[in-house]
């Protein structure tokens, strides 16, 4: 039986609307016009940024013009305004580079990091400060602390914890004696690759890598390269530098290291956890005002008495202050005495955290604020 038409008798049939194909030359002309407007607006922004420098007067160095709380507020507004089609991550990266270039008009910031060139620490520097900052590759995390404290670097970027492997203990231990402050944090998704000069897995007899990288990829290497020698080195980039000298050597490192040292990818990403993320801290010589969404890192030295730790945590809990992390480390110079690193929500200059810290201090315990800083924009 034939299907009946749903249209009424006498109703003319309508043809589907065909969208006109855009004229390519006109589209490109529109893009060129927008590019011109963008460039003019960036130049205008740079001029106003220069006026900010004039308004502050003659300052000692570029570090005196940098305000992390202000940058965090600007980037949060970028995310809040975004309706697509570009992702939040792309827009934050674009605006970060614009701010980096504008700040560098005064003088590029000097940022110390664990080198050599090609490490994840270097990537964290550029993610947080933009590519207009001047990176200073250093030989160790301890050297980063030393160069910032001496004023040879304006800030430093150091790893503090990994989502799969936990805390980088050397970083925490340096805070026990360092006068430096935490000024910011960076979260970096870490993708590890197996790299070599030849690019052939069958050639690999030894693998260089930072101990954290070797641990992050332990499952993969046990499955695909059982019995191969694993050699710990000071950084993944150092491993890549060594691997470029022999066909039987490989390195576990990021894509940047492959480019810098001329290595080929054998496999990757090879990290055992798909959410592999490293958190970095930005260290400097001064504290900064609240940004509106901050985290505070505390270092607490507790006297040996019953309920000592409870006396520190209870004032925080009573005021509804969220604790993100607690970690204990042996206190230098006092056997079987421990210091506690605690991350909490809020800024030390604002209530309710300010009130809680005042109360904790009344117990006679030493509470040192390592820094209050903007929560990483992810």
C-alpha cells in the first residue's frame, strides 16, 4: 500500500535551503581585518602596561612590577568570559603570553629552574610566566633556591609533588631552612616518552631517566623492556643529553627534550597513569596580597605533647577551612622531632584563616607561613 503524503492538497512543495558557499577571498579579507584590530589592541594594551610602570615610579628591577595576584584575576576573567569555540586552556595560554610580553617591556623576569634545557620544570616556567621570561637552567633544586635567595633569579620554579608518585622530598626539606616564600603554583600534565638516537626499541640496552620518571613508567618498561638497565640521572633532560651519544641508550623524557637533543620517539606516552600531573611551586623573596582564590602553605613545628597535632588542626576544622595536604618531615637538628607541611584554603591575611593562625600560635607551637598564593588555573 502506497504511503500517503502528509502535505495538504494544493500546497506547493518546498525545496531544502542550500546555504551559499562563502567566498574565500571575502573570508580571508575579514580575517585580515580582525588581525589588524587584534594587533592594534595588543599595542594599546602594551602602552597602558607601560603606563602602569610609570605610575609605580622608578623601581629596582622587573620583579618589582610583577603581581601574581593581579595576573590570576585577569586569567580567571578570561575563563569566565569564554563562550568558545576556543577552549579555556588555549585562551589562558594566549593571554598569558600577552601579559608576559607586556611585562617584559620593563625587563624580562629571570626564572630559575631545574635544568638543563628541555625539562618539565622549563615547561612549567613557560606555562606560568610565558615565553618572554628568561629561564635560567640550574643543576639542582637546591641551586634554584640558592639563586633566588641571592637575587640572581627573580623567581624559581621547583617540583613539589606528583599525582602518582607523591612528594618530592628534597623540595620540602629545603623549606625547613630557606627564607624564601611560595608565590604561586603550576599544575602540568606530564607525558613521558621513550626516546633514542636510532628510534628502534630493539637497540635499547639501558635507559636514563629522573627517578620520578622511572617510577612513573615502571609498569610500561617492565612489560616492554624487561631486564633493561635503568640509570637514574638528575633530570629527564640530562638523560636525553646522555642518550644522544649511543645507539644502545634511551631516555625517558618529554617531547621538548626530544626536540632539543635531536632524539626520535620510540614509544609514548608511556606513563602508567593517564592523569599523570606534577605540581610545581613558584618561589620568591616576598609575599603578595590576596587574589580572591588562594591557597596557603604552612610549616608547623610542634612541641612533643599529647594531642599536639590535634591542637593545630582543630582551629582550622572548627572554622570550616579546607586542608588540601599534610606531610611530615624530620626536623633538622632534633632527632625524632617532626615538622608538618600543611596546605589549606584561603589567604593568611584574610579571615577565617587569619583567625585560625592566631589561635594556633597561642599554643606555643611555631607556625611559619611559607606563602599564600593564587590557586593554579587549570
